[in-house]
């Protein structure tokens, strides 16, 4: 192994169980927190606020602020300014992945400020990972920024998360499924197969894939029924925590490759902005498999995609209006010199990516009706 391997673990403390948010005051006291800034969403905040009643009754000085909607550098700086203005000891993020990323970044920039993660969705590993995915204020991907501070505390309340929209949960499943397909070509190389941290990363990626394929149907049914089941809690933890361990243990050997590069490229097209992160990554998985000419695996996944109603083509993403030039632009953006996809053990070029995208589109257009 020639590349450096830096392990970035998850939160300092993590718990997932019913009633866990009632322990938040005690845990903040243990961290000598007196003043908190809560950054929250809109609809999700209405659902989350009742679970935080113990916090509001515990004598902390609490300031609330609504999130702007994008994890941009401007939003991070705004949160840093508010934390300084109110002399906050901790910033609590309550909401989805972009809120988590903005709060993590703001706490890292605000010297001596802790961050606390209270997800209201199971849609990605943002609450777990010490990095932030940065966008413009218009929602166009910029880059991933690694942080020098992990979450102090991550609390998952299954009763809160099961009251979230189905689309976000399904998108989380798709995003997590990518952990296996993006990393396996690298982690399975003989020179990597016996490195302890990479063995951990690959096992975490395998758990992601197998748990989703085995339990997604029951977990989604549980969410639709509003019933917290073992399958739902299992996949909530897989999406939020186990998936974060893949890149956390594997570093550049197990982070994003083609599937996420395709997502990032697609964000440059406004038609894609109403699709969730995981939906675009799901399409990226298909492109990666097409690039690798793994058509049998594509066939294995198609029924799963169809059942979950997640995109498997540009047509499904409402981008079928793209001509050859538009497809070449996606290919160019996803294969830039700095793209992590170049860490794969095969050549990654814009020309081959264009061929893969076009081949996938033709393949999906000729599928028989299920």
C-alpha cells in the first residue's frame, strides 16, 4: 500500500434508541455546555421540537435559527457569526444532511464550540462523518471539505425519524448502497485485502449492501405504517452510522468514486435539483456498473430500483433532453483530474464515461415492461 491511510472515526458519543433525546440535558451538562444555538429546518422542526422538551426545561440559554436551505460557505459563516454573537458553547443541528454538514463546519470554525447532531431523517451519513459537502447558494456542488473536529454527540431517535418522508429514507438507502459499489474494486485488491482498517471498511460496505437488499422492503413498509420495527431501526443505523464507517476507516481507498462523481456533475443541471442526493447517486451506481460492464449486476439491481422507484437512467431524472454535448459535459465533469474516481484500479476517462452513459441509456430504454 503506497497511499497514506488516515482514519477519521465518527462521533465521540453515539446512541440510537427510543427516548434518547431526553438524555440530552445530562449529556450537555457533562460537556460543560450552558448556551446552545439550535439550527433547524422547517417542517422537520415542528416534528422534532416536542422531543426536546427536556432540553428547554433544563435551564440552558437557547437560541434558535432556521437553516437557509443550502450547505454553502455563506451559510456556514452566518452560523459561525450567530454562535459568536450568542456566545454559544454548542451548536445543535436538528434536521437533514445539509443542516448536519453546515453545523459541523460552523462548529469547527467557531473555536471551542461543540456540535451535536439530532437527525430527523435517515437519508445519508452526514451526522457521522467529519466532513462537509459544500454547495453554492444555488445548489451546485463545489467540493468535500474534511474537518478537524468530529461530532461531540449523535443521538438517533427512531420515533422521530420514522415520521419523515418516504422519499428521503429511500434516497438514504440508495446513497448507502453506493458504498459497496464505489469501494469494492479498490478494497478487494490483493495489496489492500489484508490491511486491518481497509478490512473494516470493506466489511462495513458489505453490511450496507446486504442489509439494504435484505431488509429494505420491510423497513419501508414499517415507515409507511409509522411502526418502529427492528428492520427500520437496523437500516436507520446502517444509513447513518455504518455507511459513515466505510470512508471513515477506508479514507481515499473507500470514499466516493464514479457514482458520486456522476451525482456531482448532474447538480450542474437545474432540472436535477428537485431530486434528492441519494436519487442522483442511485443513477450514478448504474453508470459505474455500466462503465465496468457489469450488466449482470445491473440486471440484479433493476427489480430493486423499480420497487423503490429510484432513478436508473437520465430519462428517470428528467434529463433525457440532453444531447450528445450534454452527456459529454456530465462525463467531463465526472472525470476531472482531481476526481476521486481516478483512484479506481482502471482508467477513467471522459470518452469512456460518455460511452457508459450512452450504453446505459440505450439498455434501460430497451428493458421489457415489468
